[in-house]
C-alpha cells in the first residue's frame, strides 16, 4: 500500500510539502518530482522497511529524495546507520550511471515511522558513535555526521493529519499505517473519514488506489467482517464492490495457500514413511528417536538421507 500510493509523485509531493522544513520544500521543485525504480533496503530487512526514491530539482541541480517507512513495532536504534548505508548505495548506483562525474547529488532522507509508540531512537549517526559526553567539537568535526528527517505518526493526532495539505490517498495511507493493524474498531474509526474515502474513488485511477487500501484493511485489521461491509455499503456501490471483491480474493488466496501447504506436508510425510521402511529393511528395527527425527526432517534432509541409504554401511552413516 505504501509503495503504491506514495509511489505516485502527486501523492509523495503532498507528503513532502507537509513534513519537510518550509525552506527546503520551497527549494525543491516538487512539481517535477519523478519516481526512480529500485529498492536499497537489505533483503533480510524488507519485512520491516519499505522504501521509495524520487528525483526533483533542488535549486536548479539534480537531487534525490529517499523515503523509507519503518514497519516494526519497536524503535530501530541503528536507523541512522541503516539510512546512511542506503544513501551510500544510491550514490554508488549514481556513480556507475555517471562514471565521469566528480560531484554527488544531494539526497534528502525521510523516515516515516508508524509504530504505536513514539520514536525514541536517534536520528543522527553521530549519536551512535561511542563518545564521551565532553568530546570536543573539534574531534566531532572529523566523525561522520548524517541526520535523517522523521515523520513520527505516533505523535500525529487525527486533527493534525486532517490539517496537512495531503491528497486523499496519502492521508488515508498514513491514517491506516497508524491505526489499522490489529484494530477491532477500525470500521467505526473509518466512518469519520468517509469524505476522504469517497474522494479517492472519484479520482483518476482512484479505484485501484481504493483496492490497495481495502486490501491493507483486510490484511492487518481485525474489525468484524459485517461491520466493515456495512461501512463500505454506506460509502456507495463502488466501495462495496471493491470490498467484496477484495475479501473474496483474499479468501480464495488463503484457501489455495492452505491446500498447497497441505499437499506439501502430505508429500513430506510420504517421503518420511518411505525412508523409515528403507532403513528398517537395511538396518533392522530402528530406535524410537530415529523415527521421530525422520518425521520431523525437512524435505531436503529426507532427500539427502534417502540417497545415503544406498551406500551407508551403518545407521550412523546415513545421519552423519
């Protein structure tokens, strides 16, 4: 949802105008904001970080705006280091694309935090470096200094969010990131935002944006299905259709996933039974814990052990 909605330059520009310092926002030509493809987040961290990269002229020069949303439920104290790492990756790619350049483009870093609890970690990499409190400014001047901008949604109440000059899809995205996960009262909460939800459907490509929002609501919210259905009925036929379509799609995906997992478990169980029979034929009655180990094994382990039965002289050789 974040990447789809905020990936649209118009939506991203509205967020940047709302949260960047006014002088910085005025220096950027956000009317020419353009999305750049790619992600710079470590693969093992993509479950908790989503990122977007844009270009926009800054005082007449090329520049980038790097936006990262933080998904995990606790503050990442190493975020300044991670952001600096991602910024360097962006510069590395830029240098590969512009091998003759001797200047680096400006990169403006923004983190959007939507944890329930306010951000408590540092935003400057200098605060991660192990220094004495009385370290002189002269010493600090030679150490890395990098700070990111922070939009801490935990500190943004509904009144403040309404006052931001955001596009309706952007406002609803930030609201859902802030309030939807695990929310059993989400249907009642969203009734206060009916005007924004209807406005999304009335925009060009609004139905696709609406489907993205509804998918997120269905995936992370815990409001009763009938309450959500009633909400979307009140919003109009298009909203109800989008909700019903999304709910049916997610239900079908869940059933298909369950069947696939069941088939995989059945296949693994069959392999385990076959291996137990082979081991019995070759080595005689097996220790009870050996059968338990075989039935608890992964399919890769079962394949390896089955192949070893052909050449192993002892039971221990199979499982070495």
